């Protein structure tokens, strides 16, 4: 009798199944081969225009501020880790 897997277990490679990541990569490569890289540029630009029409400038300013704060936090954390590493003695 075949062994049952729970939903969170991924299938083994020998079963012939591919992961979602692998399927997406394969589909992207097939689409690029069929339509060319310019296709992705065009749909990206179209999506960008749609988003900019849907949201106000204030929305983009706010997400820019949030991103800037997050980057500043990460830089501060990294500097703190560097300073902490420099004060440890080697034994």
C-alpha cells in the first residue's frame, strides 16, 4: 500500500513531480523563448502604468519612507554586529 503524505511534505524527486518554483521557472523560460524578452518589458511597463494610475503619489511616498526606515534599521543592525565582533577576544 502506498504511503500517504501530509499536505506540508514535498514530493520526492523520483516521483516525477516538480515544485512550484521549478514549474514557474520552466514556464517563464518557455514564455521567453516563445515571445522574447521584450514581452516581459512590455507587460512590466503596462503593470507599472496600471499601478501608478490606481494609487496616489502619497501612497508611493509612504511606501518609500517605510522602505527607507527598514533599510536604515538593517544597516544599524549590521553595524552593531560588526562592532560586537570587533570587541570579542580571540582565545
